[in-house]
C-alpha cells in the first residue's frame, strides 16, 4: 500500500519528546498507510502513557485509528488529575527514583520500588501483576505493552517529581503511615517493645515510637523530622489548594 501524508500537531506539554522541527504547529509526516495512529505517535518519540485525547480533523479517535491522507492530527497530553480505573491507586518506581519513592511512602502512598536494575521486562511484568502505575524516566520501559499503566517522570529534581505525581494522579495522602524503607504499614510501638533496636541515646531522648509491621524498622521524631515535616506540609498544602 502506498504511503500517505498527514499533519501532526503535538501539544506544547509533550514537546520534550519530539525533535524541534515537530514543535512548530501541524507539521507534515509521511506514514505507511497501514500503521495505527498510536504507532505513528510512538515513532515520533512520544510514549502513549503521556497521550490523552487524539483528534483527527477535529474528531476524537482511538490510538487504533489508521490515519487517512491529508488528516490533521492533534496530540494532546493526559488530563489531570488522571483517572486510573479498576484498582486501588498504587505505584511502582524504577531504580533511578529512590528519593521520590521514599517521599511518596512518607505521604502514605502505596509505592513499590526496585532498588536494583531488574530490567524492563521484569518491571513491566510486576506492574501488570500487581496493577501498579509504573513511574519512570525510561521511555523504552513506558512503551512496553504489558505495562498495566505508566507515567513519565518529567523532572530530575525530587521536589518537582513529587509535585508532578501528586498533581497528575491526586492519590490519597495518609502521612506517617508507611515505612519509607520497605513500604510496609506502621503501627504505634512502645519504647519497651523496641528496646533491643534503639541506641541508648535514643532511648533516653524519645518516648513516642512507631514500627513497621513488615520489616520491623523503628521510627521516632529524630534529627531529620523537621525536614520530613516540611515535605508533608507542602504536599498537604498543595492538596488543600487543589493544585
């Protein structure tokens, strides 16, 4: 089948995925006439996890749409907050997002994290098996068909990463309820219960403790508590403002 030419307009929010010449409105693109619109968009470098509505000559079409000669296609970003139907909202982060994982757990968001590079196929399989939204800056990983759901992490700065995830998915926040080390749930614990896990100085200085029900790690309001409290307050303030 002969190829066809269409015009593709990529929304500014997605410009980082496409080369500069494709950021100038509706630019011409030759297709093979048989590939789906989803395949065409991915060939431009845009992960489908980041794509919301697709319009062909002004009408909304699915990613399975076969572009027709002369069509003008508009590629829009996902809506925010982004609905994730069918399962409790849970996340899976790859090896490069450890700080973001700890901050999400601090806020009580169910966040699994792979601390070693287990490879894209294993990450995608875990996302599917546990119905977790895969967060990554790896575009190749986000293109894997077996992913249950995924999202690109746009920034390299943990503060901005956290803001982006909270704005995009609006997860329920339950600060101080999860272990930042393993994602397990925390319970209140007495000093006596944890005595064999505490240094003598900690036993003398603190009276309120929590313990992870999964890994047994002990928690108290130590030297870094003010920094953690600031992260929590910013997140709760953002939620209160609806940002």
